[in-house]
């Protein structure tokens, strides 16, 4: 048996193309060809990839955005931009940030550096909402992608978000 739908989605001239990348070659390709660019912290090289705090810094994201802007040219404004995000809802921001630093092996990284990372959100629902707004405005990100493990945290953040 085959499935026949009476209504098919109309996506002209084609469905949106998503390309994710963390290095300059993939980001440049995504900027030229994709409709949606998934910005990764670092290039995917294999099973032994590390999670380096420097790859998550504001300067690292700025550099990736510069690559995208240069490769996309005028079409940069049409791109949707996304990145993976970590959400930690807590009333003990410093303690839980120090715990995350230890879990990730980010030796020599301060809490303040983590709080400035464009894709890491730690704090109360109000604090995270403020950080989301500030980072969307600062970096022009269309949306954040996260694990289903964060859904309970996100529901609480959304509940505490002020009305638009």
C-alpha cells in the first residue's frame, strides 16, 4: 500500500535546505547554498571530538558569522541561523556553572566566561529569558536547538517569560 495525501505541502522552489557546520569550509558552503545554517561549536572530525570552551566563546561565534557574511554576500539577510544550546535552570547559578565547567572539562574557564557563551544559558527563568533576548539581538540567531532533556527547563522558562 502507498500513502496518498490529498493536500501536499507547497515549498517553492524546493523544501528548505539545512546545512550545519563548525569550520570555515562547511560554513561557507552553507552560506552559499542553504536556507538554514546550523552553527556548530567546532567542525565534526570524528568520534574523538572534544568540547572546547574556546569554541563556544563570543569571539568564536563572531568569527563564524564573519565567514557566513563573507560567503553569503547579500543573501546573508535571508538566512535562518541556529545553534545548539545548553539550558540549566537553577537558583544556584555559580555553583551549577562550576559544576558544568567540571563536567565539560573546561579547565581554566571562569563562570563569567561561561555566562557570556552565546549557546549556554544558566540561571533563573528570568535570567535565561533576558540572556536569550540579548543573544538573539546580538548575534541575529533565528532559534536555538536543544535536547529533549531540556524540555522541562524550557517549559518553566516560557512560563516565566513576560508577555510580548
